[in-house]
């Protein structure tokens, strides 16, 4: 995916933090964390039958302890120490091999255990691993999450590219949607547009339609055909090189209502206010405050971090005091209530530079697009 120097830089930063915290190694087990440090990109993670492990020593190169089916692909990257077993083997699915590799590190091992983390191995196997290990296995102290929160120029270029292709697909929604078209057909056709525009796959698609807005923003498509007066919203996470876009667009089906027009303008104004407030040194709650000053005070999240996950890292919430840093990639996602039981949502993607926010999406105009 990236040149070897990109991954070595990530490893070096992790090793510096390990030394500071007295760890001999990090153990990562998830698709995104293993990809982040090794470049190992495969859709085979859809199968839960096999666990995968990568050890990041405090000194030296990574050690991949993986099912033998993945050895050839891992070997095409920059990791050379690859140890395999014939998985799946429920009676010992890599536990003995992993314990031996960890014993070589000579000290305590950290693994991600904070918000949004998970351990991708059976809990019983993890218990056996800790019992077999000669040194403690505990928290990484947030090392991996902190590293992934700050994107490199290469990562930002990839995120910019996936946002650009998503923008191009949104520009073509008029080809697939209009009065009388069932929403499931719109969903399927929009995914095809994303693939035509260059996405590797579509990791997420939600949307809704209804007069003056919609009831929620996470539902699968229902069978109701689009009708004149509806607002159609599509929210997608296309994937390119392992990195997600995540933003939405709203469209009026036929003549929009005054209510929908006003709501959309408010959303655009709120997004712009968030954009102006987002800069290194500001807090997440400060950006939330800037957006809710336009929309009216809300308790909901108004955006989040973005990268190898559709949502990762901080949240634009009243209670999140995370300090924004240069290199973060974030979404701005305000919503408004249009009438009882109806909302509208808008979302854009930005990155933070030394001077302030920089858009990675082509920001929508204030005027609601009409199909």
C-alpha cells in the first residue's frame, strides 16, 4: 500500500512510546491495527475462523504469527519474520506459537484495550495465552490509538482520494434516483456508482427518504418508492486502499418544501461554523459548541475521527475535551429536527493543518439539490 518507510516510521514512533512506558512489545490482533503496521490488506477478515497476531518489539522488526494461508500475502510486504500454523486448529489456534514469540521479548507486553478496541481471538485462548506467557500482558496505554489518530501525508492523500471518488458518485445520483424509484434500487445503484468511480469496496451505506426529512440515519432501505416532496439522504463509507470516506448528501425529490430548504441551509451554516472552529489546540467540545450554536443545542454527536475505521477516535460532543491536533482527519456532522419525528443530517470530511481546517470533501452548496 505505502512505501516501506511509511511503516517503519509508524513502528519507530510506537517503539519510542513503548520505551517510555516500559513495554517490551505490543501485540495487535485486529484487521485495522495489523494493516496499519504491516500493510497486510485482505478481505479474508470476513471469516472469523482464524485469529491473526502481529508482535511489535521495542527493538527490531515486527513478528507475524499468522495462519499459514496468509504467509504468501504477508511475505509480499515488508515483514520478514513470519511464523505460521495450520489454522483453524481449535485445540491450539496459534496460542503456543504466539506465547513462544512473546517470551522472546523479555518483558511486559501491551495490547490495545481502550475505547473502540477489541481482541480478535477467543477469550478462552487469551486466558490460555496469559497463563502460558512468561511476562505480563496488559494495556498498551493508548499507544496504538494515539498513533492512528494523527495521519501521515500519505494517509491524508489516500483519504482525499477516497473522498474525491465519493463526491463524484454523489454528483451522479440524478442518474439513479427520482420519483417512483424504490429506495433499495437506489442503494444498489449507488454502490455501483462508487465502484465505477474507483472504490475498492463499499463498507457502509445507509440512507432514508421522506417528506421534510427522515426518521433516522442508520436504517437499511425500505420498499417505499421515492415520492415528490421527499428528501433523500445517502450516507456512505467507500473504501480505497483500506481507508474510508464518510459523508452524506441530501436531495429533494421534486420541489422541496420550505422546511427542507431552511433545514439544509442551517446544516450548511453549522458545518461551516464547525470548520472555522476546528484547528489544532481547540477541543472537540469547542467545535461541537460552534455547530450547536447554529442548529440549537443538541446532545448528539456532531462528528468524529475517520481513517481505517468509519468512525474512530474523538467525538464532537459537549463532553469530549480531546484536544485537536495537526494531522487529524475528522467529520463534521450536524443534524436538525425539521418537525416532529423528522430530521436532516449533513456531513463533510476535513483534516487539520498548522493553519486550521482543510476540506477533504467538496463541500455542498447551501441550496438543496433537486432531482
